[in-house]
């Protein structure tokens, strides 16, 4: 009888180990998805901070000629005015790649009018964006989320020359 009991115990233990393995795998998938969603939120925050900084740099150009920054470092210290202005406190890292490098969207004058992540990872969020980020809907990778500042068109009646900051 003892031999039969030990076989049953062994099978029960194997079943328990298999069940725990499946549960841990599912927990890992849920945790991974939660981490990616957190990185998405961070990318939206950082990208919009860059877009806002680029817009402020563009709009606050002295004189009537407006132009985009030539480098992202120009957003950290703008010496075009008498008073030094900082549109960003520091350069942000790309949350999706954990690297300081960003893709840049060049303006016709050669300046930087926007940034984007260099990550080709498929996005989780595909809809439900804020109004200013509606262009991201349907993007299949984070490289498609391009945070571009476009100045308001003359006579558009928008009334807002500077971008709003929103979390």
C-alpha cells in the first residue's frame, strides 16, 4: 500500500508544480503588460514636454522671424533673450529604449520641430488619446508617435499661440 501512496503523492506534486508554473507565467505576462503601459504613459508625458518646449522656443523667438531650435540642448538654455530661459530642466531619456537618443523631426529650416521614440516595439495603446495626440491613433509602433509642434496658422482663430501643458 505504501508504494501506491507514494505514486499518488508524486503525481499530486507534479500537478502542483505545473499549476504554479502556469500561474507564474500568467503573472509575468500581466506584469510585463503593466510595465509597458507605464512606459507608454511616461512616453506621452515626456514627448509632450518636448513638444511644449519646442513650441515655447519657437514662439518666444526675438523679433518677427520665428525658428525652431537647432539642437535639443537649445531647449535647456536659451540665450537669445536678455534673461536666460530654460524650457526643459534636463534632457529626458526615451522611456521605451532607456537611451538618451531620440529621433528628431526636422523643420524645413533645418531646426527640430519634434521628437519620437526610436523603439519599434508594437504599441498597446491604439486609441483613446488626448486631442493633441489624436494623430497617434492606429500607430503600430512607438516610432509612429511623433511629438511635433506646428505653429498655429495665421487667421485660424485658435487664439492660443503657445501649446498647453497637460498630464
